[in-house]
C-alpha cells in the first residue's frame, strides 16, 4: 500500500504526542548501536534507514518521509523509548556579546598593533 493512501492515525495507531515530547524541529536524531528488530512497521524502518547515515533534524526526517511533523514525532518517540535512536537536543542559541567589550578589545588591539 502506498504511503499516500495510509491515514496518519493508522501510522501512529491512533496515538498522539506524549506529554514529555522531547522533539522540536531542530532536535538531532541518529540510530543507536542496538540491533534492529526483525518485525518493525515500515515507517519506523524508514526512519531508522534515514537516520543510519548520521544526525538528521526532525524537520529533515519529516521532509524526506513526506509525513506531518506530528506523526514523525510519534514515530521518533517510540523508537527513542525503545532504544533504537539517540537524540541530541539542539544547540542553544549563542548569547550576544556585549558590544562595549568588543569595542574595548578592538581599541586594545589597535593600540598595541597600530
């Protein structure tokens, strides 16, 4: 059966996102060293195939699979809780540096090296 013909609630067995949803669009995911089970849903197998090449964001996985983000998050949550995926939180945004500090550094470099 084509993935286009399968309703999203069938893929997730009617489940929604868990309360402790750890995934956002830029969360990075890759496969763990745990061996894959012989019986696995086709969508979960596709996720593991995609992630076996290295770290991918949730948004990239959803794009490659052509599935809604919410469905992909449910699949990722299942695979992660079963130990098949390693999840890395996104890198926090960098703190802005104080402009006056940068100006002092620049002035010091100019005074020293002209």
